[in-house]
């Protein structure tokens, strides 16, 4: 995996963390915490599951400086210009695409079974956002019925990536195809409001209406 991909993923997710601080009455420290948690949370959980010690950002502290630098730049920029309404969703989409395949590929390097690698790709992509939303005291986006295909997009892209690796000769194009699938699915879902069915149980029969 080229290093620039993981650093790009960290930067994009850090940006989404800062954007998520809007309206939450957070100061610079709070915004930077959100950014750092979003940027390294998923990869940390992945590495702990894989037994990869030390976790990636401790082994390479440049990931931390990249996240903080991107977060600080976004924090300053937001004070001088109006950020686009969908900036958070777009940053999140790119973060999902990058980290989803980064996580899947790293799991495969640790000889994880295909399904485990795919699931760890999903964890890498969405766990940082879950931690971010918990700190914001909100229901994580991945669990909201009104949020268009989120973890599903990561699962689909990771699955495509794993199948390409298994069925075709080795090629760097496989990872970019997987990222493209995630990004296009997420953007298409945002554009056309594509969602999974929501859970609904059958209502209980009101008292006095039994047997009808």
C-alpha cells in the first residue's frame, strides 16, 4: 500500500472530524480531539484486532501530525469562509473509500480470511466516525435510517477488492477499483437517496381487537 493513501485517508478523516464540530460549541482543542479520533480510531481498532503492535500511528507518528495539520488548517479556513453544506458528507465519503481498502489490505497481509479482512475494512472505515459521533453525543451516522448507504458501500468495495485479488493476477489497480466502488456507491446513494430497509416490527393488536 503506497504510504500516500493512508496519509490521505488520515487527513480527509481529520477534516471531517473538524467539520463535525460545527454547532457543538467546541473550541480548538475539542475540534482537534474530534479530528484525531476520527482519523485514527478505525485503524487503531483494526490493529488491535489483528495484534499489530504498536498500532499504526504510534509506529509512525507522522500520521498524528498529518491529522492535526489538516484539522488545524480546516479550523482556520472555516473561520474565514462558509463551508459547503455537504462538505462533511463528502469528506466522510472519501475517508470511507480510502480507509476501507487500507484496512482490508492490511488484514490480508496478516493472513486474515477473506470475510475477516472485509469486516476489518468496514471497521477501519466507519469506527472513527462512530467514535466522533459518540463524542458529539449523537447517534452515529452508520446507525441512522436517514443516512444513505454507508457501511454497506465499504463492504461492497472491500468485497470487490478481495475478489479481484483472488481471481485476477496481482495488480495495483485492484485497490483503486475497490476505492472507486466505495466512493461511487456512497456518492450515488447521497444523490439518489439510496438506503437499506429500516427495521419495523409488526404493531401489537390494540386491546379489544383480538381475534379480528
